[in-house]
């Protein structure tokens, strides 16, 4: 009978430390959901009346924006609106990706 070496016994994992793929998947999904919630919160806060007024004031007072982009405030406002819509589209895509990874366990 051959005895097992002490070195080999160091590499053996106990049952309580074995990798559980379901727990890992839940952990990854929780991390993705937290990141998505952070993006949504940032987007929500950027759409408040206070932030919109602040942005409009910064645009009207910025010489650089007027020289580099346009002097037409309405055009710049449309550009900002388009960018916000793109951000909403990206959030919607992230929600769709996240929902495709979720499996309901009953």
C-alpha cells in the first residue's frame, strides 16, 4: 500500500471550498446589475432641471464651444439631446444583455 505524500495533500481542496458555478454566475450578474444601476442613476441625475439649466449656462458662456462646434444654441441643444438619446439606447442594450444572462430558478 502506497501512502499519499504530504505535498499532494496540500493541493486537495475540501468540499466546502469547491467552486460553485451557480454562485459565481449570481455574483457576476450582481456586479453587472450594480454597474447598470450606477449608469442609470448617473443618467437620471443628468436629466434633472438643475443639471439642464447648468449645462445651458455653461454652453452660453463657453467661447470654445461656440468657436469649435457652433454659435447656434439650438443646434448645440439638439446635439446634447441626441447624445442623451444615444446614452438611453446604450442603457437599453445593457439591460437586454443582462436579461439574456438571467435564468429564473424556481
